[in-house]
C-alpha cells in the first residue's frame, strides 16, 4: 500500500481550471495530494509564459498544502526573493538556466526554503551529482518543459535509477527526494516509483478529463497495484 507520508503526489495547478481555481486548490488535500506544484515560465527559458508571484499570492489563502515553485526561467535568482515572501516550502530551478548553481542554492537556503534542481530530458543526470548533498530534491523532466499534455519519455527511467543508485551510495535515502514531472499518468507512475522516484508531479492526469478526486485515486491505485 502506498503511504502518503512516504510518497508525494504533487498537483501541477497550471493544468487546473482557472475559473474554479480556488475550489480546485482547496480540495486537493482532502482528495489525497501532498503538495501544490506551481510552474513559472518566462517566455525565454521556455516559449510559454505562465503564473508569477501575484497569482500565487492571490490564491495562497486557499492553499493548505506545501508549495513547490518550479522556476522554468532564465536568471532564476531574480525570482527567488519574491517567492520567498509567500511562505513556499521548495523552490526548484533548472540546471540549464544558470552557470552559477552554487550561488542559487545558497540564496534559496538563506531563505530557509528547500532547494530543488530540475534537469531537462537531454541533460546528463551526472551533471548534478556534485550538488546532490547540497539540495533537497532533483526534479527529472519527463518531457521538454513548457506546456501540459506531452507524452512521457521512457528514457528518463534510467536517469531515475542512476540518481537512486547515487543516493544509495551517499546514504541519502531517508532525506532526499527524486521527483518526476511531465506526462505522469496511470500507465507510467508505477514504473517511476519502481525506478526510485518518490515525488510524482501530475497536472493533466489530475485536472483534465473527469473528476479530480477520482483521477487522484486512480493514480494512487496504479502505484499500489501488485505492490502490496
């Protein structure tokens, strides 16, 4: 049985119905989610433009879950100060978005916020090994970042296994998070779990097509199948 205190199901609200965003956010904890995933895009690092700190501030009163801010932006250091004032729990920036990873890690930590590093599908996972003992989460992108509804890239499973093996060698298993983001659904979430992931970010599979509560239950059921 999958336990919510061992695994994190994170709802990417970029895929939610923004006409009913407050209702969607309020119910996520009740339905079984453990985290809110808040995507930020600047139109430069990725082509799309999405939510900023003003949007998060406007719905924060309705959020009763930890928030992970995913910065898909160039010069991520420019965004950290604003989001750090909104009581978020994690800020994740992209490895590819900067050449000064150490300074950004230190800046986020100075705000008493957990640090995540995201890597794109074509990025060699070994590039971040030297930072793993300084951060709290690696976020493996299973699609090219930028928009919802893309197809899951199965090649990322090998990346998950490599990171998991490295964490085993470093004895980080009890504290370190391995997240997956992009195309996570009923047909691949268990594969990610078995490869070593413990944070599962899903948008379209939660908010698109059907009832949100049923969609969340279905994701959990897929993880639990033949895994008792």
